[in-house]
């Protein structure tokens, strides 16, 4: 027994060391990743952490404060990333936030003179404050894959994620994507456990929403998992109680993390909705006038753009060309590393897309088969990816690559399952090794 425990812990140490080695390579490119002006805005807004603990009333939404850019950002952007950056600033010598926000109507030089361009130290601090979630996300996806298909699927899922070109670019910057991928992966990890815990699911889905609003659909996925827990003996009365607990805690966490709601919550929610609608309309108008072909009017156009951004197009350094000449040197240096464009392009992207569909269909088949022990997990994973996919298809009228990021953990799991499933079927006579929480 003692030897078995040593082997068990030794194996997990090996997995941890593998994730650490890949993470060190990942962290080594933090400072050389091309800058995005939205990083400046996130760092600028990280001062909200200071106000949260010192003067929270300054974070409240006010009707007479509509011209305040900070209040507008609180209405538009999820807060979790700016809180993490604020914590990072505190840990690394209490570096002050920039005194000015980035102004897209000004040149790079003008923004720099206005102190809107963060120093190298501050930018690296802000990036590290969110990039530290990368190894944790790798572990969550390894554990989830291992639960679904054993050791090989766990390793393959983690490696697919860690080598994904979109992950390597977007999570290395001081923006929402690193936090987003961690919270989405955490939600998947917890939902695929049986029976589902309403408290943990509420926390995970609320954190995902506070990483980026495009994950609101995961709240309904969590509710679906609680409504069908996989235990036939659980009465509907208890399921409804769990759904009530889940909903109340979800709202409480969202309310706690968004002080702009504390004073006049209903009016603030209405203002946030209107601000989001105005932003989308303005983006459509701006990009439509510059490049009418970029506006995605029909479902078919949105589907093509989503698939292209998820699999085929090179990692998008910026959505607009305002500062392409200013970042050209950094961009060329970044893409000189072949790993940063791995499997992008028509051939590699088409291959990944086909494998995603194959894996999804195999999972769906498993979900429809009676008397399969993993039937519920397969059904939930299919439902989660489909819900997130459809929500993006409906809500996103612009071909911005960052919008497809919530789908990456799902696609990694689908691809890994599609590749591993034939091996599982071949070795059906033997028991696959599973994660200890199963």
C-alpha cells in the first residue's frame, strides 16, 4: 500500500513538473509579446482595487456621472482581470496605476507623452498577474481529460491547450483572456463531476461571468447540470432547492464583485445593458464604414468568421490597424517562433476543425447510448460547448478573434476525445485509469 501511494504521488509530481516546464517557456515570452492598447485600459482600471477597500462609494454607479470614462468601463467590462492586476501591483512594490487611459484617437507618441503607455516593469507586472493562471488552467484541463478518457486523454488535452497559438498570444497580455480561460476550465471541471455541487458551480460560473460577460450562458449550463444530476433517487424538490441555492449564490458573488451595482442595482444593470448595446452599435458603425465586409450580418457569415478565427486565421495582434506600424517589430519577432503559429492556416486549421467535429459526434453518440457510466458527462460536455458556441454565434456581429476564446477548452477536450476514443474502444476490456476525484 505504501509503495502504491509513493507511485501515485510520484506520478502527480511528474505531471506537475511537465506543466511547470511548459509554463516556464510560456512565462519567458511575457515581455516580448506585442502590446495591445486594451492592456493600458485594464492597468488604468486596476485602481478600482484600491478604491474597493478604501472608498467603495466612488465605484457606485451615478446618474450624474455619465461622462466619467471609468464608470463607463465598469458598465462594459467584467472586473476580475483588473482586480488581479491591482493585486499584482500591490505584490510587486505597490506600483501606481497609470494616471491616464489610452486614447485611440491619438497617436502612439501622444499616448506615451500622456503617460497612458505603461512602463516595461508595470506592463510585465500586470501580465504576470493574470498569466500565473496558465499552469492552473493546464492542470484543470489535464484532470478533466483524465476523468473522461484516462491518462492519455488528460495529457493530450493539456498539451493541445498549452500549444494553442491563440492561448499563447491572448493569455500573455494584461487582458481578460487568461482569467476567462481559467474560469471556463474551472466550470467545465466542476460541472463534469457527479453529483454537482450548487455552491461550487455558482462560484465557478459567477467568476466566469466576472472574467468576461460572454460566458453568461455557462450559468444556464450549470443550472442544467443541477436539474439533471445523474442520480435518479434525487427528488425534484431537492433539485429545485439546489437550483435556488445556486442562483442566489451566483447573484451574490456577481453583486459583491461589482460595486457599481451596490447603490442602485436595477438602474445600474439597465445602464450596463444600454452601454453594451451602444458599444456594439458604435463598433459596427466604425468598422462598417472602414471595411463593410467585416460586419457579420447573416448566421452563415458569423459561422464562417467564428470557425476561421478559432482554427485558421493567424493570431490577431490587434482588432484595428491604428498602431500596427508601432508594434511591427515586436510582431515580427513574436511570429518568428513557429510555435506561435502552430497548426494555424487552412491545412492545420481544417484538421483541427474536423477533429473537433469528430470528437463532438463521438461524445454525442456516447451520451445517447443507454447504460453507459459516462453518459451524463458526455451529454453535459456536448451541451456546454453547444451553448457557448450558439451564444457567440448569436451575440457577436464582428470578426474579433478574442471573442472565440471561451470555446478553446471545449475544443481541446473534443479533439482529445476524438483521438483517444478508438484506443478506449480497443481496450474496452480493461479499466481505464481515472482521476482520484471520480
